[in-house]
């Protein structure tokens, strides 16, 4: 059985509690809204004007777009680079990275 190869890209984040990113991911024009409420970080993902994920609670190394029926190519996930904590905006861009993973 052959294993599938993946490419992982890190998406630049600012250490602010709410931000909107416009980025091309796998030839998809995406808008990502990130916002923190209390201790939790949430994500909205749009491709063009089509919502893919809304209000998704973000955890360390848990995929944010697991439903293949959405038509989104690839996956997003946060990674704690020094441990296994869930993301917090104060560590965006340093400790916590937002990653895009796509099969190659």
C-alpha cells in the first residue's frame, strides 16, 4: 500500500484577537476570519463568497475542514510549536501556526 504525500504551508498570522485573511490556497481564493472569544479561537472559511466552515472551534492539530463534501481542496489546522495547547491569539505567528495541508 502506497502512502499519500502532503505539502504543508504556514499561513501568516498577526497576534491580534480578530483578523481577516485573504489568501489563495490550492488555487482557491479564500477568506479566513479568525476570532477569539474568551479562551477559545474560532475560524470561518469562505471560498469566494461560499461559506465552507463557520464558527469552527480551533484545537491543536485537529483538522478544521474535515467534511470532504464541502468541495474545499486541502485542510487547515493549528499547530502548537512548543507543546500541545489549543491556540490563543497572543501566540499567533510564533507559538501557534495556522497550516494548510494539501495532497501532492
